[in-house]
C-alpha cells in the first residue's frame, strides 16, 4: 500500500495535483516543461478521474512507465461502486463511469484497486511523502505501520481538517508531505511541512498544479 521510489538518476521528477479527468490539459503542461518520458517521472496525488472531460484516458496514463499515482477518494468511490450508488456517482462527476458497460466498469475498478495509498519519493535534498488527503496521527512512520487499517485509509483519503482549520503542526519523520483533495487558491499552499497541490482544476477559477522536483526541493527544509 506504500510504494518507494529512489532518486531519479536519469532525469527530472514532476508532481501534479488532482487531475480530475483533465488529461489533455496535463499533456499541454508536460509539453511546456519539456517533459521527457524516456528519463523523467510524473507523480500524481490521486483523484485522476471524474468531473473533467478525459477521465477515460486514465488507463492510458496508468499504462505509461513514467506515470505513477496514489489512490484518491474518487478512485475509491469507483472501486466501491454498486448500482445503489448511482446518484452519488453522478453528483461527483462520475457519469463517464456510469456510461460504461459492466465489463469495462469492472476493468476500471480492478485498475484503481492496484493504486497504493501512499508514496515515498527520494529527491535531491531529502525524502518526501505523498498521500491524497492527510497523514493520520501526524507521524509518517506511524501512518505507514497502520496503512492497512480501514480507518487509517479513510482518513488518508477523505480528511480535510488541516487545510480547513489552517493546522500548521508538522508531520513527524518525513521532510515534506504532498497532498491534494481540498482545493486551494492559490495553489500550491503549505501548512507546516504539508503542501497541498490541488488547484481545483475542475472549477472555473481553478488550475492544474504541476511542480518540478527542483521547486519541491526548495521546500524540504524551508519554514512554512
């Protein structure tokens, strides 16, 4: 449920906030930063699908060896989907999923179930963690040890408390944590050693946040 990535010795690393089906926009942003799929890596914070126009392209991106994503609450909602959840899926932008045949629904459910809950990524300067919404217990090591607990997973996928209540207490045993889930304007926004990359791309005033590891490295030991 937690995947570790060593330092990229060949190219650059990039980190993107909640994509929500805006894969065509993501491609344009990658082109603008001269992303090289042969050597570079892209790490996504989850919520790859729903609300945007290109959600069905998620399988294409997840097949690329340079694209890596943790699980968001929108992926979890579709993993858990049953017909009685139809109205909830519609209200959360999941019409693209409802339009699929049953076989294709099961394909995406299986695909999303392979996504881990968290990443640890080594970049020059230190180690960063990635989880969709928040780190339970305010301790990265304790979170990692309890990541298979359903309550821990629910908090990691759904909690908004840090950014709704401006909680700047740090997360122990990790240099920096990247999260999404709670749209921020402007994005990115940092509280303690937690940085939120969700720019609310699906909103009229929102944006898709894409940062290189050089900018992330500047945050590793900086004060909030």
